[in-house]
C-alpha cells in the first residue's frame, strides 16, 4: 500500500524512509539484544541442578544454635522442679486454676 504523498517534498520522503530504516534497525537491534539476553539467562538457569534451591527446614534444632542473653535463658527441668517445690512448701495456690 502506497501512502498519500501529495504535499511532501522529495526530501521529506527520503527522511521518512531513512527514519523508518533507522527505526527498523533499532527494533531488530532490540530483538537481537532480547534474544541474546534470553539465551544467556536460559543457559544460566539450565546449568542449575534441579532442586538445588529447594530448602527443607529441619524439624528440630539443637539448643546450641540459640543465642542466650541475661534476659533470655533456658530453664532446666530441675530448676522448674525446684520452683514448683517451693510453691508447694509455701502452700501456694495459683488463682487462675
């Protein structure tokens, strides 16, 4: 389809053709860049072993991985037993029972 050319100079038409060529080259350049980037990224992703980033959180943790502070400490069963025995000796009855 030939566009309407009346009112345009030869120079206008030549510039239009030149601009469309530049635009076309730019578009193809962008497509080439996209293809290169896609191929590069695909190759990178394909090289990762299947399931390599699958993290499985352990069901339990050793107490040694927990950092204690003066405000946050572990209490042993023996310490709990001693506290409870003190309450029993004082005939302490919790109000919320």
